[in-house]
C-alpha cells in the first residue's frame, strides 16, 4: 500500500496504472514493435549477401559466345544474368548506362580474359562479380584480370558516401516534419496550417540539400559529379520524406511518426542498395528498395557522381511521387477533417 501526494492510500497496481497510462503502454508496445522490425529488417537484408542474377555482358568470339553465356547462366545459385554483347565498346557503354554491372571480355588469342567492373556503383557488388567470374574462369582453366572502368573517388571509401548522404537527408526530412507537426498538436488543424508547414518544409529541404552537397563536395571531396545536381536531389529527397511524414501524422497522429520510421528507416535504409547493391540483397529487399526514397536517392546520387546522370529518370519519378503524394494527402486530410469537425 502506498500514499499518493494528496494523502490518500493506493495499491501498487494503482500506482503502476497511474505511472504508466494505457496510452503510454500502447506507445511503448509500438516502439517494441519497431525495434523488432528494425532488427529483423537489417539482419534479414545484410546477414548473408549473395549475388543473384547480376547483369553481366559477355564479349567473346562468335563461335564460343553462346556456349560461354550458357555456362555462366547455369552456374549454381544463378549468380549471373549473362547476355552476349557485340564489342567491348558496347560493354563499356552499358556499364556507363548502368544496364549491366560487369563485362567479361574474352581473349581469343590467350588464356587471360578481362573483367570490366564499375566500382563507383558499389565496391561490394564489383567484388562479388569478380569472385564469381574468377571461379567460373578457373573451372575452364583460364584466368581473368579485373579492370575498374568507373572507380570510386579517393574520398569515397567503398562507394558508400552516396548512401550516407541520402540517409542523412532522409533523417533530416522526417525529423523536420515531426517537429513541425507536433509543435502545435499531432494533427494539422486546418488547411492553412498544413500549407504553412509544407512551405516551411520546402525551405528547409533547399537548405538541407545545399548543406549536404557542400559537405560531400567542396568540404570533404567525397563525391565527384555535379554540385547543382546533388543539391537538387537533396532538396527533393528531404521534401519527399518530410511530406510523407506529414501525411502519416495527418492520418494517424503521433503514431504516424512510427509509420514514417517504418517506411524510411526500417524498410528503406537496408533496401537502399547502399552497403550492398540490389543484386546482393534478398528478394524482398531487392524488390522494395527502388520504390522507397532511400533507394531512389542512393541510386540517383551514385549516377550523378559516377555515371554522368544516366538512368535516373525512374528514381527521380519515385521521389517525385512520394513528394506529391505526401503533399496531396496532407492537404486533403487537413482540409476534409476540418470540414468534418466544423460543418458550415
């Protein structure tokens, strides 16, 4: 039996109920669920990286081309998705376009072939392709020499700077939106407030995109490529994540923060193709990664840095869809909820 501040006596169970309200209990259970999801998602994505259907160009004499492609295609576990190419020039072009992740150039006059890789697209992927091809070549009593035609910059260890840059932008986006939303209640009270919050988010997104581009470019020299391109990508990424967070909060109140964390951090980050590019991820994460902001942002940042901006239309459309969808949903929920509460 305990005594409360006003002198009345209560049981231990009553003290527990007073200290931990049912609402707090539900929130704690929600956090526990996020912790379990976090561990499951990150461990599931990263615990056993293995190449699967990695696009590989094969340049070989016509009489041996089909046979070689067939042998590579039948390797145990299907690590490669080989396709015949007419020339080394075509192979280099497809590497630059990010259509393939490696190219085997067969030497018809010797036993040493060349493997072209693009380390800027992910060091772990380039190494995985090299290991698979080297093993396959050894079985044919041949050797291979690896040539990195698009190496990562000296300040970009293992081509991870793009991923960390985008993760930073994503964190900034949902934290800014969460602060804007909970500063005066978890739900936007009307359309005007929602518009103001979205406008503030847009200004913040421009500043965060600029800061990120300056840090990885002029300050640290971590990423080459276009400064303006990275700035624009950062602004779009931050706004897309922030608008999505505002929409989640407009829909679920404070629980919307948890939903945003689930989408961006728990599902988005491990599937972004950062530490392990898409061909090394398990099927579930490989499938969802390109459709989420961290994955779309990481792919675009690497393309801007190392591949002259090739193959970024799809990822930019993904980011734009999250930005527009989050904006429209935030406005719609704010306006129509207010009308429902105060019919005129």
